């Protein structure tokens, strides 16, 4: 939690400037080349591209453009330079052109591998962080449920987490309606956290924008909340800070503790809590009214965790419902991780690996499954499947890892199996985009 006085505007502004430059990279490249050529014309009319100077100005400019924007922008810049050389020089400087062409290709290769490595590391970090957040939210929602049971066992013997799961597991028609989620969630907050007024701003289904706005969002009000115009809501200081900084913002005193003192309020609302997923704001919980004793740091943290748990779980349910991958696998967690890593492959071309054990003996499959469970790393996951032909399969998913990681795991597993007979089974490795091949192997149709 951060108070409204925390300032991150400079970082946000710099990020937006960089995003704008990258979005219009060709325009920026042409602008830089035009400025360079105009400068060259004024300083050396006979050598506009400054090829005869002691300092290789042209090569420096091409290196900056290519290293920052890549091969396409580098070749665009070099193409414009080549046209100028052709029309403004008595004889075309082939040597300078070929040297610059060679250097642009080298710079672009470096840019490709460098950005690819950064993208892979960034994606791996985001995937790991997301998994950690999901596990942390699941743990804290369980803890909150336990605390709520202790406080209200006599009067209200209920679990917060089970109530949220009940909200999420209604029939398919209601599941597609986000307003249904939020109405029930706000009602739950009224009963369990004494919320006296609030609403949820959530992104429309088709929007791909990173930030919420009046144009790309909808609002779901609680039964006790007042209604407001969208422009009025988004012009509020508290809402604007929570959306722009992507952080929870609340009215606080000089020590940073939540307070409902009127003289400290710069907004009509007490708190705004966003849920961020893949750098995108999914929704914003706005607290309008809350009792003095209930508006404290502990309750705000609980609300933030439960709100994120609701939305991430809802997103998971939606993804499982709409995706067609691995429908024969009944374990939802395994399917979900497979779908996520498959999407990462489609989006970033980052590979993950599936390893499948084919075992014909049930006891052997149980023994191997139990051994393998204790050897998995934090991100690895496995499941079992029995085919109609009575063959047992153990499927392993190694997110963001190549086949070498799977082979290393297999060798470690074989080394700890005590019975020599347990080591005799068939196995195969698949890339994450080889689902059709995996199905043929599972269904034993590869001989057809």
C-alpha cells in the first residue's frame, strides 16, 4: 500500500516517451536522417553524407538507429543515404556504402539477439512473479478465511475463500457476466468488511488498452453506493493516481495510516485498489464509505488480496472455458499452465517442453508418479492420464525450458528408482506447440 503523496510521475512520463518513440520508429529514423543530411549540406555541400571526415559521423548515426530500432530502421536509413549518394555525388562511394551496409547488418544482428534475450528473461521473470503472486494470494485468502472464521464462528460460520469460489462457480451463462461477479463480491465485502458504499470499475471485454478510462470501462455499484458520472469519477485525484501509478491509493494521515478525517481528503472516495495482470489494469475497487474502525491497513490489504484473487481466478476460469487445448486432461491446474505457456510461445516464441511417460503397469505408474512429485522444481508441474486402452501416461510440463531440462530431470529420476524394472518405460519429449503430435502419441495413432 502507498499513500496518495507518493510520486512516481517522472518514471511514468519517461516510459510513455520511450513507448511513443518505439511506436513511431520509422518516422523518428527519417527525421534523424533528414536532420543529418541538412547539417551535412550546410557544413560540407560537396560531401553531404560527411564520408570524408576524420570522424565517421554517418556510421555513428546508423549504429544508434540500428541498435535502438533494429534491422528495418537501419536499412531504411541506409536506403535514404544511398539515394542521396546516388544523386548528389559525382561518383557513387561504393566503399563507404558497403562498409556502412556491413556494419548495419552486424548491429542489427546484435540488436536481434540482445532484445531476444531480454524478452526471454523478462517473460520468464513475469511468469515466475505471476505464479508467486497467485500462490501468495491463495495463501493469504486462506488465512483471511481462517481469521474470519475465528472472529465470526458463532454468528457467521462461513469462509471468505469458499464464498469467492462459490461466486465463480455458478452456471456458464452467469460466469460470462462480469457484473454478476462484482455484485456478489461487493455484497460479500458489505457483510464481512463493513463496506458501506463502493463500486468496481472494470475493463470492457474487447479493450486492449493498458489503462482504464471513461471510454473503455464499465462500472458496477454496490447496493449502498451513490452513482456518479464516469467523467466525474475519472477526474477524481484518488482514481487518477491509482490508475496512472497502478498502485493502491488511500486517504492517509501524516504517518501514512488510513484515515477518514474530512480535512485530509482530497477526493470524494476513501481508497482505490487496482488489480494488475500482465501490466494491464483489469479492474479498480473504489471504497466510498467505510466505518472508522474498519478502515485500517489490515482490512485494505485483505480487500486488495481478495479482489486480486477473485479477478485472477475468474480470468483462469474464462481461459479454461474458452481454450480447446488438452481437453482430454481433467486436471485444471495442468491445463491452465499448459495454455499459459502455449500463449507465451505464440506471443514471444518462447518455448516450453512437455515430457510424457508411457507405462503399461498401474503400480509402476503410481510409484514413478510419487517419486517424480518430490523431485519437481517450483514451476514444473505433472499430471496423470489413463487412456481407453488401459495405458497409463504421466505428463510433465517444464515452463520456459528446452528439452535439455526435461532430459536432466529424467536422468535424475532414473537414478533414484530402486527397482530396475521401474526404469523400463517409454518416454517422449514434445515442444509446447506440438499438441497434435502429443495427441497422436497419447491415442496411439502414430502407426496409422
